[in-house]
C-alpha cells in the first residue's frame, strides 16, 4: 500500500446530495423507471411515495409536448396511441400490447374519463335476480394499479355515457365521478375514497342527452342553451342564447359564464368547448370556411377571452361543405407550431404544421383502424392514486 493511501488526510469524502435535488432529477423520469428504484433503498421508496414528489412528477409529465390517447382494441385490452407533437414531423406510434398496458379482467369496459394519469371505467350487467348492477373501476396503467369494483347503483340507470365525467377536486385532492341526468337538472356525484353517492345542487338549465363536457382545474364545464323571454312589438318572443355552465368540484356549485363576444344568439352550427394548454377553449365556425378558437386566458373572467387561432378549411385540405361542423382541435405544440385536429365526420386525424406549411391527413395509424381514434381520451403517465 502506498504511503499516500495510508495518509488519513487523503480519505475520500462522501458526496452528499440533498434530497430535494434527488427528487427534482427523478421527477423527469418515466414512471416505469421510477418504480424500479423503489427496491434500491427505503429512502428512495419513501421519496417516491411522498405526495409532494407524486405531484411534482405529475406536473412535469403534463408539460411534455405530446398527446396520448386511450383506445379500445379488444374486449379485454386497452391500447395507448401516442402522438408526440414535439417531433418534426410528429411521431405517431402504439405502445406494445403487454401486461404493462393490459387489464386483467376479461370483461367489456366503457371509459368514463382520464384525469391525472387515472382512467375511470364503467360497466353494468344484470345479476341473477334481473337487477341492473353498475360499477366503476379506477386504473393507473403506468403503475399497474387497478381498484376493486366501486358499486354505483345509486347513480343509474345510465342512459348516456356522454353525461359521465371523472375529475379531481384540487382543493382536497379528492376524485369524483359525476352523472348529469339527461333532460333534467339533477346532478349525481360519487366521491371516490369514501364511496359516498348523493345529489348536489341542480344545474341552471336542463341537460342534453349527450353533453360535451370539459374538465379544467377542478371544474366541469359545458355549453347549454338558455332561453330568454321578451316582448317585441306587443308580441312575446323567445330568444335562445349560449351560456357556459361551470360546476366547481370543491363547492359543488354552478356558475354561468358568457361565451366570447358575438355569441349572444345560437348559431346554425353548434360550437365546441374543450381544454387546450390548460385554457378553456371555445371553437366555432366562421362563415362555414374557417375554424376560430378562443381561449379564456383567466378562467372565470369573461373579459379575458382572446382569439387564439383562425384557420381556413382550405389550409387543412378539408371540404367545408361536409367537415366544418365536426372539426376539433385536440392538441397544439407551441415548440414547432403544430396543430392536431380530429375530423369526426370523416373519421380522420389531421396534423397541420404551420411553421413548415405542411398538412397531413391520416386515415390509419400504424394498423389501427381510424374509427378507434374517435374513442380516445387524453392521458398522462403519473404515480397518482385516488385514495
């Protein structure tokens, strides 16, 4: 042994890495890689399970410039198609069908919604007494965690899955499933965790049979038609106007918001309400030749509506005579100015790169039938669990 190695002053000093720095680095990793670190040490396992780290990782995942859709392939399998918009041109691929992305139950499910990496399924069947039984299940495909059946018989009978919504009350970090009863004002809610089913405040207007629901920042939002009665030239007239109804999942109360300027009366073609880049968006069809999208820059502030996009159907290579009322913008990549549309009437995905002036219409994606795209739900990988 050399004299230098025997010198106590040359003993290597252990490098100390603060836990905050370790958490910050790990939060950029995919879920599958993080889960492998749980068995390394109790310290890492405790860090990964910490609610602060779970929330930090979720926020980082949400900022990734890609859109992931959840789709059905078979009765017992669910497919994940990833649209990675940060690439040029965007990459479109399907994750492999392995046990990591497959449900074990050999039954048919309907997807209620996706929130913070959790997917809510609904199913129903008649038991041996001919009584309709209904239940929910919560699944995190990234962590391979699935809940037991959550019975929801008090919510039904279910007439329209489109009137279901799965969301999170950010004030208490509580997940809820809401059901808006068609043709009525009644709203039922199931709070996950304590599994309490109850009625909440009625909506200001009756629900449609198929509602376009948008979940944003602990609220559920939808478009409704409000009727006003007025007198003109000694005659009673009815005026119909669009209004945005916003249901706060924390207070469970409703607020009415005005749409962007110019939509005081109901147009021939119904507009769409959606969430894009964490903004509530209102899209409509201008003179049947352009798609116009507005963003509410400050949620709940009606004066903050700002026009985000106006794009012609000629640019999107669409025949507006047939397509103009079924086009929906699902994703926007600010990095390379790329738009991802869904043309529901023609069952097509349309990608428009405005920076390079390139438009691509997709009828099939890596062997997956185009109709499956229509059942997609936005999804992000996370470590989140509902209780």
